[in-house]
């Protein structure tokens, strides 16, 4: 990977990205919330529930890239204002997706971290623009992308002067159809060897099945991921976006009760994936 210069490990210490009061790359970070901001009531209720269960950050989409132009596209600026209120009421830093280079500067006024989704991983104009603002960037892996292609995209952000990049493995497209995508957990220890950037996992979009989110979250922690991002909805059956894959509040609480003890056990064992210097 000779073109990977700024993201390459090359003896650099692991990067810790500060998002509001949360340090990603330190202790295990849990980001949770609805796929889309649908209303103030739905967002605040979900935000309060995930905070009570132990989440560190709130996710929520104000702009939604959808396969069909007739699907719910998000509330836009109104959604961002709702997320801002949720942050004030819960204290949770907010991550939301940005789709257009023209929107970056003003979305950054509301969000603590900007997400680049899988469809936009190689939107180089967008990558450069988020590199010019100083908000942390959550860069998701493209559904057909290699690790080298993914790290090259991180280079675009880093090259513009923004060192605060977090990589998110969200599954890749394979021939398998039972799950929404195929979660590449092997990518986590591989990236821990290749890069100093923090690596988290999105088991929701990888599996598309609530029943598989908990085991894949535990697996992500076990192989060295530094966090997860999961979809949680206060009433998934009424969700306007990805209703079939969101965890209920109760399911998320159960996951957290399993996740934190495992995190403590691994920390007590001094278990940290070995990485090439």
C-alpha cells in the first residue's frame, strides 16, 4: 500500500479522536440511535433511552440517501435542529451523514461528527470538503471496496488537514442474500496493523437483522474494534427507514448488559490486538 502515507501506521501511535466529550480509540465507544430523524418525539425518546442504557454518542440521519427517489429522504434542516436539541437534553455528541459538499459547512454547525456513507466513500469532492472543516469524520467502507481503496479515501480527508478520521466497517456486498451484507470482521485486526486510525463496526447495516446485531457486536469487540454504531428505534414497526433492522430499546439494553462486562473482562486480561510497528 505504497500510496497510503498519512493513514499508514508506520510506527505512529494509535490515534484517539475526540468527539465532543467522547474519545474514540480509547475505551469501547457505543454510538446508537435511529436510522432517520422522523420527529422530535421519536428522536428525543430514543436518545434518552440509549443514553440510559449506556450509549456514548447519538446517531440519526437528517439526510437519507435512498435507493428509491420516492422513499423518505429525511427532514433536512429540521432534522438537524432536532438532533441539536437531543444533544442538549442528553449530553450525547451527535453524528449525522452529509451527502453534498455544498452542505458540509452548515451541517458541521449542528453535528459533532460528520458521517460519509458507503455510497459516498469515493465521492472525492465530498471527502476533500470534510477534510477542510475540523469536525471528526466517520468514514464508512464502500460496499465493494478493498481495504486499500478505503484507506486511500481516508488519505483525501487527512490530506486536507483534518486528522480526525474514524473508519467504520459496515459489511461488503457478496453473493450471500440471507444477510443484508457480509460483515468483514477480519478487516478490523487487518486495519489495526495497517493504520493508526480508530476502527469501529456497524453490525446493523452489515446484517440487516436485529437478532444478529448482538453477536456481531460482541464479535467486533473481541477482534479489536474500538466501537460500534447501531440503529435503535423507540418503535421500529413504525420507522420510516430500515424498519426491519432496528433494535428495540429493550434489545439495545440487553446488548449493553452483555457488551460492557466483556469489555471489562478483556481489559482485565490486558487484551489488545497486536499490531505491526
